[in-house]
C-alpha cells in the first residue's frame, strides 16, 4: 500500500496512537488545588464506609 | 482488511517520530478526510450527522434501566407536576458537565482516566479507575436486571433474556470499528423514545404539563424524606461518573478536534434533549398509577410498572413501556461496559480503541467482555442480593460524583493542556454551582442513608 500523505496528514499529530501514548508531565499543583485534593481524600475516607454501610443495610431488605 | 491496515507502512521515521499509522489511526484518518471534505463543502447538517454520536449515546445510555424505573417511580408517586421541569433542569446540568468532556477530548486527544493518572499521579489515577470500574460492574448488574425484568414481562425466562442480552453486548464489540459501533448503538438507543408513545396512551393533559412547567408544581405531600430521595434518584439518573469517562474517551476515539467542538456541543445538546423527552415521557406514562393511588413502594423492576400500567394505559402502552425498559438496559450495558474498558486500558497505558482488532486490544475488549459476563452471571445466581446491589449503586454513584466532577473542573482549567479551550469564568461559575450542588446532595444522600429518620418521614 503506497504512502498516502493526505491520509497521514488527516490526523493531528496528537491523535496518532504512537504519540498519544506518550505520557503528559505531572501537573504542578498550586496551594488551592493541593488543598482541594486533601479535602477530597478526607471525603473519600468518609464516603467508603458509607458505601459499605449502605450495602450491608440493603442486604437486610 | 485488518492485515492490510496493520501492515500499512509509511516512510522511515521522521523528526516527529511518526513512521507508522496503526489500524486505529488509519480508520480514524479516513473518517477525518471525509469530515474535512464535508466541512469544505459547507454541508453543515451532514457534518453534524457525521460528528454526532458520543453526546447522544452518553445521554441515552444514562437513561438506563434503573433510571427509567426512577422516572416511573416519580410519575407514580407524584404525578405530572414538580418533577417535569426538575428533570429538564437535571439534563441542563448534565449538558454543562458533558460539554466540558467534549472540549477536554478534542483538545488533548486523551481519555479522562489517563489525564487524571498523568496529571495528578498514580494515586488518583488508580482511585478514579477503580471506583469507576467497581461502580460500573454493579451498574451493569442492574442493567441485566432490567433486561431480565423486561423479558419476564414477555414470558421469557431469566436465562433466555440475559443470554440474549449478553450475545447482543458481545456482538456490539465485534465490529472492530468505532464508527460502525457508534451508529449501531445510536440506532438502538433511539428506541428510548418508545416511552413517548407509551406516554400518549396515558392521555396526558397538555394544560397540566404546561402548568407543571410554568409553576414547578403541584408537589403532593410537600418536602419529606421520600421527596428528597426521589430528587436524589432523579439527579443520580442524569449525572453520573461513567458519563464523564465515556464521552471523553468516545470523543477521542471518534477523532474530534478543536474544529469540531461546536458540533460536539450540538451533539451533546441534542442527546440531552432526546433523553429529557424520554425521561419526562416515562413520568407521564406512569402518572396514571398516581391517579389510581397504586402503591409502588414494593415495585422492584420496570416489569412491575409495565404490568401495573396494563389496565390503565392498555396492552400496547404497557408493551412499549416494557420494550423501552429492555432497550434502556441493553444500550446502557453496551456503553457502560465500554466505559470500563476505556478507563482500565487508559490507566495502565494499554491500547484503547473500538478501532482495534482483537489481537491489538486484548485488555480493552477483555475488560468489557469480562465485566459483561460477571454482571450477567450475578443476575442468574439464585438468591443473589440484587436489590442490595441496586440500592448500593445509587449510593456509590451519588457519593463518587463529587470527586469525578472536581477532577473534571481541574482538568478543564488546566491551560497547559487545554489552551484556549479552557473554561472561562461563566463555565467555571456554572460548573462550580453544579459541583457544589451535587456534592452537597451526595453528602445529604449519604447522611440520609446512615440516618434515615433524620428528617422525619
């Protein structure tokens, strides 16, 4: 199959699977984003027992 | 065909490092060439038709089995009133959230799970993927419950209806071409509109509907725990974490670029409009149960509603309702299983595309197949705690919506990856209000779950 320039150029470079698989660098977080993520961790720690409790309680139905 | 595509070789590696288009690239490139030609010809309707898909599928996919049961419960408990405009509002919220995923996908060409993993690190990457996949598997169970219940209405045994559901879900994965998969699902998903003729058999009053829209009422019973639970169920039926992951991945797989964002928005708006129409129609179709004072608290599935509606809206109306429930479960099973596949493969840097052939996408297809088989198997286990799973799914979805929305907002404000498609102050305000609202509602849902008598009856 001959090389087809039009087909090759139809995709943006970032769309090609070889390039899109290269990882992006880690984001440098500001204090507000860091604070939000800390709050999120606390939220998750609280939410998981609620999910477990809800399931156990639902088993009684 | 696949061999020809796999061996498509380009000249030696260039400075950009690209020398080979994979099968998924080639299929996507062909679609992009057609899009480019249609855009140059200024055939805007054709362009919209070609670029539509992810938005319609995500909105109609979220009108799933449990969601339609929630809407039916709403209609049977409150009739035509407050919840008609409220449901419309929830779809406006869904549009605001999902529109951000269109921009994220078009700007970065990466899925939501991989962006979280790469930008915020492995902890949040694995957490987001794990909670999504866990929630999705439980949700898949509820979809097969809907398929099973719909089948029972037509006299099919559980085994037969679940087996048919599994075969159709697996068949949808066999196309190995995103565009074909998308169009096949859209054709099936449009059957969500079966609830509209079902609603017409309930002979709704136009004046009553107009009054409900204009006055957000009536609201029989006022503000109670039961009312709040229905509010939460309706929000949970419209805005959920899997939708964010799915639409972004589908936008990437379809190959949308920055130039296509306007059509992506329209696709999402059209999907929201169709899904809202189907959801409101379900409320209207079930409203005769409210008028007849039928107690639906013991109803566990869509089939119970269809059976109860038969003497009120006739056999044809009830049959359409039951068919709608089956369709809702089926389309959701197809989209949700794919959402898990995308998230899992993106997180572990495996190849992820519906354009892959099976040998290139073992993990991607394997995850969808395995989750489908597990969910279907669980439904068929005698004595399995299906009701407990259904109830827990709602709690998981509502509680985990807050983290999903927060990451969505952080990513869509990340100018390094978004450029000029990053959120402006208006979208941040709308997104912030929705995130705060849904987080508070989710927290309230959690509190009510643990302390059910907190607000009285």
